[in-house]
C-alpha cells in the first residue's frame, strides 16, 4: 500500500469514527446464550502468551470436561501482533507464534473448539501493538481467512474525539463483509454506557472497567474488584439478552488473589448476570478447587438459561445482597451474597423474587446439592463471609 493511499484510508476511517452512526442491529445469529471459553490475558498477559500455551490450553479444555460443560472459545488477547507489512497487512509475532495464526486456529478447530483473537479500535493496542484504525476491512478479511470465530476489540490509544459507537459500527460492518460468522466483543470498559447503544452492534460489551483479582479494591486507572462490579452491574439488566450481553469482564477464578468462597461468589454472580464465562486462569495447571468451580454444571445452567435474563438486585444492605433471576421454566435463581466480614443469616422472601407468599416451591442449593421441598413464603441460609448461597427455586 503506498503512503498516500494509506493516509487516505486512515483519515476516511477517522472521519467515520468521529460521527455518530445510526444503524440497525446485525442479527448474526451468534451468542444466543452467553459465550463460554478462555481468554489469555488475566493469567498470561503480554509476556506469557505464546503458541505453546494456547495449544496446551486447547488440549486441556477438550479433555478435562470444560468442552463438555460448554466452554468453546479459545481467545488470544493482546500481544500476538508486531506490526504491518508494506501492504498494511497485520504481522504476527513469529517468535511467539512460529506456526502462524491460521495453523493455530486449525489446531483449535481440530479439538472441536472455536478460536478468538484481539484487536483495538485505536492506533495501538493497550500493549502498544498495532491497532485496527484505518484497517478495519483489511483486518476483518484476514481474521476470516485465518478462521477466527470471536473478535475482541479494545479501546486503548484512540484519537481525541473518536466516537465509540461509530468505531465499533465500522468494525461490525467489516466483519459482516468478511463473510464469516464471528462473535463480536466490544471492550470500551463501560466508558460510554455501551448498554445504551451496543446491542445494535456487538454480541457482548464490557459494562465495567477491568476486573482485578480481589474482593474489594479499586485502581486509580479504573480497575476494580468484585464488590465494585456488583454495584456497576445493578440497574442495567434490561439491556441484556440472547445475542447481546452485558459483560463484567473475564473470570479470575483460580488466579490466586481471592479465597475459594470468594471465587464461588465470583462464578455464581457471572451466572446470575447471564454474563460471558471466559476463564482467565492457567487451564493446564489448575487446582481441584478451581476445577470444581469452573465445572459446576448446575451453576453453568443458570448462566446458559435460554431465557437469557440478567439477574436484578432485589435487596441490598450494608452487609449483604439478594439477587434474583427469572428462568425459562418459570423458576428463579437466587443468590444470597454476604459482603460482610463475618458469617450471617440471610433470608429471601417470595415477594422479593416475584412470587406470592402462599406459593410452595422446592429450593435446591447449587453448590451443596441439598434440596428442600415444600418451602413456603421464604428461605434462609447461613452465608460465610464474602460467600454465596445460590439456589434454584422451582414452584
């Protein structure tokens, strides 16, 4: 690509991105339930990611029960790319990925899994690798040729005044033109309230800043722990549903910054919110506790419930939350979350979750597998500090 043509392409893209775009939703038929899989960033970041890690992860997902449980996408995050060639084509990091991206995608597909990759809507990615601005259609064609099934597009190093809705619409149209079904993950960290506009553009969008592997912490640059995400996910449930999901970021389960009880709460709430479930740990080397959490099929079933309704918070005190999620069979998933420092008894009444007091129902704990039948009016449970009791209520 000559210099003049390259500059023209970039400035056309910039013009489009600076102007809000009104367009119809792209009904690509994908992500009718929240996507499940693995993303490299939380554990391996930029320095640790390479072809060997990705292949080993795919091997383990295909054999350790994760594939059977619904995990299907293997997603490489930032740092797979190094630059662009003379024609503007994205160049793969040959040291990290010596076989190339197409061969890696083929390997993942051979395991019965799907392959995902990462880009950025700005001039550079968050790790200073080349972004897609001015190359959207070119990159989308390349992704399709490689066999990409999932694209995450970040929001680092954007231009002053760059419009998020327009930028992501441009990539959506590029993916459509590329002719391959590709789940589109929008990642602008909730900075422009994407739930108000992204349902017409992407299959999922980040509704929160970057997750941190902690119960309660907040970074100056915007990242936060679980309690911060709890509060950010409250009140936006009406914007989520089949094919378009609020995304509270990848899972941190198994990365070592929280207790087992806290990780159970983490996993439970992602299921309650009908959130994408992208594991972010070292799949090839995980503990039995981590595996037990990630493979809890009863909790996963709540996440994958075909009604696709995000839970709403029905009660909040200084020390605990109660969340309720309507299910396709008319039942409810209910999560009692103890935000306090000591164990506490939490009671959810039927009227909290949309039932009359006179209703009789069974209540099944999705972690202990214990079930109570003929429960009327309410149910109570002792919940450990920073823990959860997650139940399925069935009339």
